[in-house]
């Protein structure tokens, strides 16, 4: 048992960078298209809902609705970018291209591969979140200096959602199963986590569920910072995101070892 556990751990503190660097070299060939793709969805929400619905709603929690929504879109862009990079690109490298099998013939362990993939997904989340943040700041919907505080939260959000998605990668037989995750997990989370309206407007039972969702903790850290307000319960929100990043990492590493070695 101890041997199995050790195989699933990263070999050392730097091996993951090899996987990250390989993914970066492949991505930079289409970097501009990738960045524009990551911006499209949150920008449609931001301007479609923010300018359209925002006119009817007015102010929310003491700020304009589009400024309220912008913070939610930063967290959402990190969630979707990290998740899609994992369930599609990482799954393709593992299942279709069988690149992971070749990598595991080197000194790298399954833990190194998983950590490298999660780190790369978090990098994609950082790029996506930063792009939305800059657009919001330029348009006057966020305090630009807060980007120093927001970006670490975006990275942690990316790690958390990539780690959760990696568990799905470990058990999904094909790409067809990912649509269920998007429809049954990501989309409801978008509407339950305070992204498009305050959690306090939810019914009591849903409000309690929302407090356990990783996106809720991300939004609760990002929105006050972007609006230049004090952040409540920082340690709680950071700890919750760390739990979502760490526990699924070990679970996915064990499941992937079983899948790849069978």
C-alpha cells in the first residue's frame, strides 16, 4: 500500500515543470486564438447581462450590476478555463494521444504528470482571469490595483477546478461524459455561487448548499477586492479552495494510476 501511495506522489518538487513546459510549447502556437476564446464567454455574460439586465436591476449590494457581475465573471473564467483545459486537452493527451504513457516511461511519476497538468490548467485560468479583470478595470468596473490580490485567488481557483476535473478525467470512458459535468455541475454552480445575483436571494436550502461550492469561495474573495471593499473570512475561503485543490489531486492520482497501469 505504501508503495502504491509513493508512486502516485510527485517524484520531487520540480518534475512537474517538465509537463507544464511541454504544454506551454504546444499552446503558444495558438496562444492568441486561445486567449480570445477564453474571453468570449465571460464577455458575453458581462455585456449581455451587465448592460442589458443591469439597466432593469440598477444597483446590487451598493454597486452597479455590471461591476457586481464583473467580479463573478473573473472567477467564472478561471473555473471554465481550468476545467476545459483538463477535461478536454489533458484527457486528449492521456486517452487519445497516449502521451502520458510515454512520459511515465521516464523518471516522472503519475503524481508529476498530474501536478504538471494541474499547474498548466491553473496558468490558463490565470491568463483568462487576468484578461477579464483588465477589461473590467479599464472600463471602470474594478479597482486596477486589486489585481495584485485577485490573481493569486484566480490561480488557486484554477487549481481547485482543475483538480476536481482531473477526477472526472480519471474515470470517464470518453469525451461524451464531459457534457454531463458541464450541464449538471458547472452550469448550476454558476447560478448558485453568487456570480449573477447575491446568494442571499436564494431559498434557504440552496443558500446552504451554495456556501460549500468552490466557486462561491472564489467569488467571495475576488468581488470585495475588485470593488475595493474589505474581505470577510479570508482564511475560511482560502482553506476551502485549498481542500478542493489538494484532496481531488490525490484521488485522481490514485484513480489514474489504476487506469493507466491496468
